[in-house]
C-alpha cells in the first residue's frame, strides 16, 4: 500500500489534469519515457533526468513529463534548467486549459526563483498563477499553494498575524483536498510564524506535525527537502539542540537514500557540522563544513552556502586559525550571511576589544525586536562587554539572556545565561553568587553533552575557587578544562589555561590561607583588635574570630604574636 502511494505521489501527474492537457505535442510513448518515469518513481534522479531529457531531444514531451523532467533537473542541481522546464510545462498546460497543473508549475517556478533572491521574477509568476485561477473561477487546491508565498511575504514584513492566517488557510485547503504537500507547507509556515511571534511551544508542535508527514514519506521530495531544512533551522534558531540533532540525523538518512540528490545535501552537511561541533567532534565538524562549501560552490550557487562558510569560520576561530577564520567570515558575508557575532568574537580574540564592542553593540541594537536573532547575539555581547570593563552592559545582557531562555523554553540558552550571569558576578566580586550560577551552568552543559562550553565554565569556576582560597579545586578545574581543550584543539583557550595557571602560582598564599584570612592576618600583625578588624573589613567580630581560629590551625600557631611573626617571615605585610 505504501509503495503504491509513493508511486502516485512521485509521478507528479497534476491533480485534475485531462488527457488532452497532459500533452505538449503529438501523443507518443516510447521506452525512454517509461524508463524515465520509472526512474523518477524509484527516486533515481540522475537516471530520470537522463532518460527524460533524451526523450525530449527526440521530440516534444507530454506536459506532465515536462513537469517530471523539471523536478528531476531541480533534484539533480540543474536549477536554471528546471526553471526553463517549469515555464514550458506551465505554458503547455495553460494552452490546453489545464488550469490547476499550470498554476502548480508556476508556483514551483516562483518558489525556486525566490529561493535564489529573484523576488521580482518570482512575484511575476505568483501573480500570473493567481490571475489564471481567478479567471478560471473554479475551486482549485492551487489557491492554497499561492497562499504560501503570501504568508512568507507577511512574515518577512513582520506581520506575523497575517502570516499565520495565510498559512492556516493553506492548511485548511490542503485538508479539504487531501493534499499532503500543501498540508506540510501550511503547517510549517504557521509554525514558523508562531515562533517568530514568540509562541515557541505551539510553533514547535506544528513543526513536529509537518515533520511527521515528511518522515512517514507522505510528501513529494521537493516539499520534504524544504520542510526538513526549515524545521532544522527553526530548531537551531530557538536553541532546541535535541530536536535539531534528531531531525538532522533523519535528514542525513533521507539524503543518503537518494545518492543523486543535490539540493538540501549541502545544508544537511552544515547542520551535521553544527551538531558535531556541539558534541566535541571538531575535526569531523570542520570536514563537514568544508565539504558543504565545496558541494554548494556552483555557478548558480546555493542560499545556504553563506551558512556553510560561517560555520567553517566559527570552527577556525575556536581553533585559533584567526586569519583563515576572518577570510571565511568575509566569504559568508559575500554570500549574504551575517558574519556576526562570530566576527566580533574574533576581534576580541585578536585583542581588538573596542572594535569587537562596537560591532556587537550595533548588531544588538539591530535585533532589539527580534527575540530569536537577538538571543544569538546576547552571549557574545555579555562576553565582549565584560572584557571591555562594561559590567553594567554585561549584566543587562546576561539578565536578558535568562528571560529569552524562559521565553524560548530552551535548556541550551539557560546554560548560556547561567554562565554569563556567573561571569558577571565574578567580575563584580560576588564570588559566592558566581559559584552558584557557574555550578548551574556546568551541570547544564554536562547534561546537554557540550564539552567545550562546559570546559569554559570550568575556567571561571577555577577563578571562583581561587578567590575562596581553595587552590586544590582551582587546579583540578584548570586541568580538567585543559584536557578538553587539548582534545578539541582549542588553542586560544589553552593559552588562557596557561595564563590562569601562572597567575595562580604567582598569587598562591602560604600556609593554605584564603585571601580573607590573609587580610585578617595583616590587621593582626598591625596590632588591631577583633573589633577593629571587623569594622575595617565590614564583617562581624564572630566572623573575625572564626578566621583567626582557622588561620591558627593552618599555620600551627597558638597566639597573635606567633601569627604576626609568621606574617613578617612570609612577607605578608
């Protein structure tokens, strides 16, 4: 039964077409045509294209076979050829009055043009299809298809309510006609619009519903690829790394089952690289990103190629290959993908803190009303502001991150927010509060299995422990972090570990004293009473007494005079 449904779906014979409307020229049947149709049903795209193209060279194809040839051209990466063939199929179908199929060809042609940024030409084809349906005056499922570009335009303009309405109506039309492709596109668009409007939970429900139709093999290959890539990007943008990993694995299997498939494969490689990076497989992640760049480096180009170059740049930056990273960020920008916030973090790593702060401040201002895009910037904003000494801005960014994490219901973002809050508290001298926040962040990263970020938190925890006088724990945190950074090849972080280790060795207090105990000892050596010490340090006399008892025990002395002698002997005063 499932095999029969697949054959009917992939044959792409337009619903409602007449026998006469399926012919571009004289009726003809030959072995090449049948072989091409059969190859299409088996999803052997290259063979389908080859057989159908050869048959076309021998004489005019029936119009529905022109549509098949257009789809095979698209799925093998011949997008300009696909556009030409969809135009011919549209004209042939229109000429014989096959209104619905003609409008469907115009829809796919317009969507392909829009994907490559040819929005004026795309709008012309969408308009032509709309007018064709209006003039015909009948009830066609293609009216629902043409609500998809209307919804996309509304979403791009920030009118999320209009977008939701358009996609919801498209889904209703799809359900009425029993059209699984349109149903998946409608639910996908509505889910995207809900997420853009801040309703992440309900939006994810609709995305999952669209994905069920895809994984159940209910939709055609082009629609399946669109839904796969859009859902994974939505998961990635809302920091839902578990869903992103699950759907990326499904997309990988889907692509592997169709060796001739060219669209979507490059974007799949980018998503695989991102997941590998998160889970600490940096060498493989870089190889996937480089393969994605090569796969999509064609004359026609691919809209996702900028994403591939940005991902490559991120990995190069994290490994310390700054010159190559900058080149990759610039390449991403040339393909229309923003190089931020990665480029700002690169400037910070290069010691150009003012440039980094100016860039990330600008991007944060530009994304003020876009929760999803802004959330991708705030962590970098907090880190760069702290490095610039602007703790107020860093504190605000960390607090906003926490609110965004709640709004997006994203454990990943909660871990980022906890780490940012811990770093800010540490910079402000709130050591105990920093320790609590960083403990939460480290636990979250461990649970999410993101080793690099967990190791970065360990560096901050080392500073907390050192401030509390717990040098053994500080040393263990540094060594654990070092092991992770060495395995990943994170050269800049290894340099930071070395710097923190040297600083710890230079400032380690004798006798295992904490910084606070050393302060108390200096006051004792100056002849101060407990009451005077309490007043000077703004602590209670009881706390001073506790510090004295701890200090006497650590130094193995039993009087203030002996403690004073120890202080002078070890140059603490």
